[in-house]
């Protein structure tokens, strides 16, 4: 009489090979590219400070240009006074 086994027909060697193969396909960061969280935060904060400073400079230039434009337009557009 033949018996059929029901269930996992995988040997322990096959299980080990299969789990190793699955784990080998998971991408891991390379050692030389890994930074600590503190280093990463320092870099991000310094980049943020640079962006803020550039933004302040640009806004300052635009503000000065707008003021100059208003002053120049006031000088050019002198309306005659009524009653003179």
C-alpha cells in the first residue's frame, strides 16, 4: 500500500537555500554609503540654512528693486496740481 504525505515536502537544506536566496534579493545599503542619522540631520540642516540665506538675499533684492521702481515712477509721474 502506497502512502501520500500531505504537507511541506521541502527538505531542511532546500528551506535554507530558499530563505538565503530570498534574503539575497533584498537590497541593503552599502557600508561606504551609510551615514549615521546625526550626520544626515547635520547635512540637511546646513543645506536648509543655505537655502534660507539665499531666499533672504533674493527677497531683499526684489524688495529693493520694487522700492526703486516706485521711487522712479513717482518722479516720472508728477501730476500737475489742480488750482495752480
